[in-house]
């Protein structure tokens, strides 16, 4: 889960972009890393990850990431 420029979410975009956003004074990289290991991932299956996306915790995390701004 990470932050991208808005145009990278348009249906015409060929890829998912980059997690690095260029700023006038540097580069922003805002990502969320979930716990787990290669042998024990954070989510047991794609269905488990999708179910988590219906949770209040996900809603709060999404709201926080969407609230980021640079001035």
C-alpha cells in the first residue's frame, strides 16, 4: 500500500507508477509495510487481504494516506 500521484490511477495508465513522488526539495516515498515473512505472509490469502480492506483499521489507514499533502 502506498501513495501515488492521482493521474497514475487513471484507467489509461499502463502501469501502477512509482512509490516515489518528486517534490521541489527532494523525494517523497510513503508506503505501508505489513508484517510477515516470506514463509508467513501478513495475509494468509488474497481473500484475507480483501476481507481486511473492509475493516475500520483499513478505512482509517486509507483516510490517513489520502490526507497527506505537501505545501
